[in-house]
C-alpha cells in the first residue's frame, strides 16, 4: 500500500513539470558523462520524465555503447516554464539562452568549471577570464538564482565560500568494478598519466626498481583487470571532484596513495588515513614514499584492511545516490 501511495504522489508531481532535461557533451566517455547517464537512469526508475540532451546541439549523437546499460532517452533542448534543465558545470554557457525553464547546475568538478590545470595559478586565472568572454561561461556570481547540486564535499565547500547553497547528488561506480577479484596480487604501482604528471614522473624516475604501469588506452574491463593485479594505485592529480579511479582501485582490493589537492584534502571525499596522503604542494619525500610502498608490498593484507571502511562506503554509493535522486527531484516537482 505504501508503494502504491508513493508512486501516486510521484506521478502527481510529474504533472507539474513536463520534462527533466540533462545536458551532456556528445560522444564523451568520462566519469562525468557516465554520471549524467546514471542520473537519467535513476529518474526513469522513479517514473520521472527525464531525458539527455547532447551538445553541441546541431549534431545528432548516439548514446555511447559504454552507457547502453543505462537505457536513457534523448530529446532536444526545450526552454519551457514546465521544464527543469540541468547543466554540468562545464556547460554553463548554455544558461544564457535558457529564459523560461528552471536551471540547475551540477558541479561534477570544480577545476573543470575554471579550466584549471594547476600548473600555474596565473595561467589558470588568465585562461578562465579569457574563456568567460570567448566561451561565454556563466560567472559564478550570476548563479544565485539557480539550483546547485554537488558530487563532492570539495564542491559543496567551494560554493559555500561563494554564498551558494547546494544539495549533494553524488554518483556510483559502473557495475564492472564490483566483480569478485580472485587474482594473486603483484608488486605493481598503477597511475593515471593524465593527472599529477610531473609529480608522478619524478617518482618514476627516482624509483626505477618499482614496476609502474600507466592507466591509459584501456576500457573499463581492462582497467579493472589491472587493478585486480596491482597492490597500489597512486594519484597526485588535482582531484577536482570525488574522483572515480581511487574508488575503482579500492573495489579491486588495491591500496591507494594520494596527494592533498582538491577533494583529497578532506576526510569525506577520500576517507583514508593520513599516512596514505602526501603533501604534494612541493616535491614528494622519496624516502618516505619508498618506505610506505615497501610496507604495502610486504604487509599488503594489513595495509588493505586500513581501507575497509572506505570500501564499505563505496558499496553503499548507489543506494545513497538513489535516495538523493528521489528526495531532490520529488521535492522539486512538488514545488510550484
């Protein structure tokens, strides 16, 4: 009886808004793009009319094969008082042309909005100001009347510093990363060559006796296979949101070492012991790094146990995301 009443309430709420439209870059296969498809999928499971709108709008896109499991529907951008349009933070330029719909900004990353590379503060600032003009980005001080959703505590704190309130709308990992791992672990260190490149390369140069493998040009299954083999994943990137790779590593029973930038600098987005987080504002202490790596290789099971609570939280992420989705959008659709 409860479920029947609940579904009736949700259905009545739907009638107030015609569509929920979520913008997504066409032909993009990234963590952020997958999250957009996950949201559309969960909204559909709630019988809420949700659609993905790929941009640039003048091109017809197919849903990437990697996201076929989410079974999403597409639509064109329709600016109507009856619609809610959700824009990832990288596509705020489209907000200028939305005059009638309710707008939501989904902060999947902080750095991507500002176009930050974090190699040079001055270069980052100059690029952002140029893009404000060249790409017509929406300045953050003009977003006070928008809804704001955040995937990480890092983004939540950033918006709070700009006097913007937000609600958590997180994510969950692709099902491929929950398969049982029976592989014998090897003394392998995995890394993402795109993130924290200078710091990681220095560690590789200083520790040639270690087996480092770059995670590049692999699909989800191949990445999981490498995580299943390796004992350690290191990530000295910017961590502009609650990154997926550290969580994918944990689910494959792989220890992780990170820096302290972005979301890694709090105990919510990456909740691991301090000894596994290195201050990467300058050169990494190589002797300290070697000491920890050798300890992980030698006493792997003991170190892996230190990540057990993190793993439990990752296992609950889908349920949390479903609860967040239902609470947020049922509430929104009941407002008039």
